[in-house]
C-alpha cells in the first residue's frame, strides 16, 4: 500500500512539472501570436496596392501580353509550401501536408519548402526541391521573400515549370486555421472583370506598360509570399496556443484524478493501521 501511494505521489509531481511547461508554452505562444497577427494585418494593404496596379495596367491595354500572364506551355508545377519549424502545434503541420498531398496527386511538380518541417517532409518523400535555403520560417523577412520571388520568376521565365502555387495556412480565427493552395503565376485573370466597354489608357508608362508590369510582378509575388508567411506564423502560434491550453487542462484533470486515488489509498492505509492496532489490543 505504501509503495502504491509513493508511485501515485511521484506521478502527481511529474504531471505538475509537465503542466508548468505547457502553461509557459501557452503564454509564450499567446505573446508571439499577438505580434504575428499585427504583422499579418499590416502587410495586406501593400499586397492589395500592388495587385490593383497590375490590374490597372492589364485593363488599360487591350493588346496586353506578358510572359507572366500567358497560358503556360509547361505542365510542371512549383509548390511553395510554408510549414512550421517545430511541433507541439496540434494538427497544424499534418493538415497542411494533407492539403499538399491532395494537390500533387498525379502531377509533375517540384517544391520550394519554407520551414524545417516542410523541408524534412519533402526530403523524406524524395520530392524534387528547388532550393533548401529557406528552411527556417521564423527567420524569413521581407528581403528573403524578394529573394524567393526573384528565384521563382527567373525559373518561370526560363520555363522550368509552367505555374506556381502557394500552400500555406490561413489564419481565420484563434480557434480556426485552414490550409489553402492558391495560384500565384501565371496571372491570367487580371483583365477579366466582366466589362464589355473598352477601357481608355489614360496612363503613359515609360518605357512601356509590359516592362513596367514585368518589373512589378516579382514584387507582387514577394508580397503574396510575405503575407502567406505572416499568416502561417500566426496560424502556427494559434494552433500551438490551443494545443498547450488543452494539454494544461488535461494535466489539471489528471492531477485531480491522481489526488483522488492518493487520498483513497491513504485512507485505506490508515484504516488498515487502525484495524491492526484494535486487533492487537483485543489479543492482549
């Protein structure tokens, strides 16, 4: 009985230590989530302005033709997959990879992984990797996104692949994060807004509209990637916060159950000792 009580006591201390760790991780994730959410909200106006500029150029030129908006001759797809650097975030990474697997079935593709989990996953599955230079999503900044965009646009112009898609986790709310796959290049629907009337070109571009358009597209791609990185980081921290909150709650329930078992064992031990004392006194 004493050995059983000692084992329960050690188990309680172990769960209490684990609960302290999960509570600390929950608080850290909440702090990081607030900063990541602010960064995600701040970068969206930049992306919208770039997209509006591209749309304006395409609408204002009836004979518009760009390598970035033409129908792809190459069927190969490049996926930019943004995952996390660490685990303990519930189903954040696994849900993202399920989305990737569903998208890549039966397709010829290569991957530009962002995040340690993404790189490890595609290495393990022997996928064709464009570059491994962006394996830590937490350290990705605006400059890195421009570098990624330049690499993608260069390979796209060289027809290494015919289209680029971005797979990331969209931050919907504190309790909901949804993996998404969105097309990035080619930009084929900018001038299709349902207008039948011709649009007059009231802006003069120097040297010409196509060169301006082609110069803006890498910045547009960089903006899309940076926004997706910010959304993914916010989603990861929200998923980790939810997972750690659940783990802390489960630890509290386990401690309560173990305390109940310990008290019952202690009560049984005391009752046994009293019974032995009474039995010994009657024997005397």
